[in-house]
C-alpha cells in the first residue's frame, strides 16, 4: 500500500508508475488567504548553517517547512462525487514554529492532482473561522487524522489535539465541512470544530490523554443515517 501526499490546481504530469504524491507542494488556506503558518509550510529554504536569527520565533529561520515529513495518512472518497478524494496526515511543516498539525488535501480528479492545506485552528491561523476553533490558542499540535463523508457529501475530519509541554490538553476533536464549495476553490467549506473527548489539562504527570481515535458516519439510509460516531482510547 503506497500512501503519499501534494498540491496544485495546475495539471501535473503523471509519474511513470501511475502514482501521484499528495504532499510536498503548495499549501493553501481554507479561505484562500494566507498567514505565517501557511507561508512557512510553503518555504522551500534549506540550509545546513546555524540559525542566523536566534531571536526569531522560527527555531531555524534558515529553513522552511515545505519538505517536512508526513505520516499516519488516510484517504476517503465522496460518495456523491467519486472524483472528489480527500486525504489527511500528521504534518510537520510548522515544526520550526513550535507546532505540528493535521495535513489536509483534496483532489477533484480522482487523485490525479492535489491541493494541500491544513485543518483550521493551528497556532498561526489568522482566519476568523480558525481563531473561532476551540483548538486555537490552547493546542500546539494536532494529528492521528480520521475522516468520513455522510451520504450527502458532508465531510467530518477528526483527530487528537494536544501540547507537547504542559498543560497537555489531550483532546479529541471533529471538524465539519459542508458540501457547498468555498469561493477560494475549496470543494468542501469548513464550518466548525467541536471537541468531543476532553482530556485532563494536567500540569503534572498523570493527566488523562485521549488517543487513537476512529470515526465513521452512518450511510445506511436507515433511521440513524447521518449520525457521526467517534471512539478513542
């Protein structure tokens, strides 16, 4: 199983073996604008020299985040539009800024080309929707991504959010995306994020940390159709 990650509105030349990577390309914000986080994820700088600006918030201002690794990916297909494929992963493009977040990408052509992004609410997010997220300002990291569509094409993206220093704030969250395309070109419009499992924001060892989430949506057409289910350790 090959799970790789990309971007781009522009068409790309298919690789020799027919696979297309999903990450490592231009990032866009869900509303079409940008911020220091998105800019850093698009920074291709790479330099082995030491940091030339130790007073900067950027741990290494010589390097950008566009070639950081990604892991623990998922992908899901919109049941109302098989050409729309969504993928997510643990993204480390914000590492130099003291954060790690959940990568998010979509393809409008069954996986041939991709557009990259990150789920709103990351520490550098300046969008109105992102700053309204319960994750914003209280969590530096988000990952363990999960997602599913309902029968109408609404998308639910979940994961865990936490801090690597105390208080841990180890929470489970779900972000909802609607079916109406955003004016920026996003085919799914971000609506909100809700914390569904709250850890103990402990300042000492022993706080409760939620982990290993899973998510599914009822698409049976029965009386519970549309219900969203999340479980975790």
